[in-house]
C-alpha cells in the first residue's frame, strides 16, 4: 500500500472493528500503532508501506521480531499491522493470527505465487481456507528457495519428499495429512499450467485407509459424570462450558454443528432439535433431553451475551461477542475441564470427537442396535458407524462374517 493511504485504510479498518464489537481500547491501540507506522515510513522516505518495512519498524521501535512467536503483550503491538495489511488486501482481517502463520515469499517465485493466490481468491472458499492454502504455498516456496531452487522447472520429486521429511519432525500425522492435501492440490495446479513436470497426485498419492484401522478413544460414563460435576456453573464461562459438553456428551453432536446451532433449530415445545449437519449436509433430528435442555436454558438466560449474531446460540464470552467460526474453543474447554476434573487422558484423544465416540460406545454397551446409533450420530449409513466398534470387542462379532463349515 502507499504510505499516504495508511490513514484512510486505517480509518476504514477501525470502523469495521467498531462494528464487529471490538472495545474502544482495542480500536485506540490500532490507531496508535498505525499512526506510528505511517510516521516511521514518512520519516524514512518510504513511499510504499510493505511488510519488510513493518519488520524494520517493529524491530527499531519496539525491539520485536515480526515473524517470531511473541508474548501476549507483544502480540497486541504487532496485531494492528497484521490487520492493516490484510484489510488493505482483502477488505477483511483475521480475529486471531496463528503465530506460525507468518512467512515471506521468495522474490524468484513471486509470479507463480501471485497467480496461485489469485486462483484461490476467485474460488468460493471460506476466508480461513484461502488463508491456509496461500500460507502453505508461501512456506513451501520459502523452503525450496532456501535449498537452492530458483525456478519451478527445477523442482523435482525428491524436493517435495525432503520437505515432508522436515515437517515430519515437527508435526502430527493428522497435520501432515492436511498439509499434503494442500500441497498436492498446488502441484496439480502447477502441472496443469505447465510449470512443473509432475502432478501432485504423482508425488503425493492419496492412500485411503480403512476407518476401522484406528482404535478410538473412549471415556466411561463415570468419567463423563466426573467431568461434568467439576464444572463451576456459577460463572458465565462455566455455564457455557457445561452446556457445550452436555450437548456433545448426551447428543453426540459434532463441534462444528455445536458452534453453528441456532435458536430456530430447537423446538422447545416438542423438545426436539433439528439441524442440517455441516459436515455431511444430512438432516438430523434428536430429542432435547433434560440433561441438555436445562443446561442450555441456563446458559441462554444467565450467561449468553448480547450479540449482532442474534440467531446463534453460542456466542463468545469475551468481546467482540460474536458467533464462533472455528471449533478450537470447543476442544479447549473440554481439555481444560478434563484437567480440572483430574481425568487422565494421556494416550487418549480428549476433544469433542472423543466424547462423541464415548456416547456411541456407551450405547453399544447398552445393546442399542447399530442402526439406531447411526441415526443418533447422523451417519448416512451404518458403515460409518462401524468404526466405533473398534473399541468394543464384545460387539465386534457384528462386523464378522460367518465362516462356512465343510460338508
């Protein structure tokens, strides 16, 4: 952006922040930092206010590394600049900036990077999805440049293999699989353009696993009761936590459906919950049992803040009071509650999906038919439900075929 345009862009940014519900204090911090940044650019003769200039500004003015993992107080200083650049580019900004999501794009790959960014921005994707794809490509190009690759024509398969060997030292298999999906797509795109000699599917073939290969995590009814009993429901945060965990533990809703739950999804008179599942698009109807209904009413009447997202049930406790856009908060409150309750989860998953698995397993232990469990979990077929049987050896015979005897 042009340095002379910073005041106008910052003013639009702050106006949007005010509409989004940010506090006056946060808006004023944005005004302060962007004002200092503009003065720094003017004093040093920068007509273009770009990220490298912001890096110098933070280092000289606050002794901060723009790309480093920062303390909370330092993040407050850097965040207005991140918002400023994002708002100038896209007209929007992230409410939360992952500390590791900052990287630079090597100048030798600028053309292909800009072409891919334009391709992504033209697609009907969520803003966070677009951000993830663009960031993954930037990070990968930075790796290639650091290893002597200057042109896409010089990229060979072993460079991609080496890249994932490095990532394997830092990340879980689930994260690696997610990264591979993005990189596979990028290489398919470059191959179709004629930038490289091999496709993404060739270098990163997709291998489908049997969903029953994985042994799932399970928590007993006693552990679930222990978890719920240790939540302080006298506080607003406790009421929110209790309602969320009750919904997942007793109804088995996915976290993505919990954060998207609206008031018109619930028929209070008939004690029914009706949603279209976000993951599958399949309608789901469930009874609003008392173990869910009363915690939900307690949260709505005594803890839910006022919000512009009036249709949504669950609203962030802290300002800006908006609907939840990602499920990380749900995972966090469950993990924190398990720690407070003293539940040992080492070696077990401990998020919302683990509670969903536990509900299914508890139903199987009560001899509920697989077809009924599939209906409760919102599965289109019982095949998807079979994965839950991996934790229950006593019901595994339902998946086996009879061995024919010799005549």
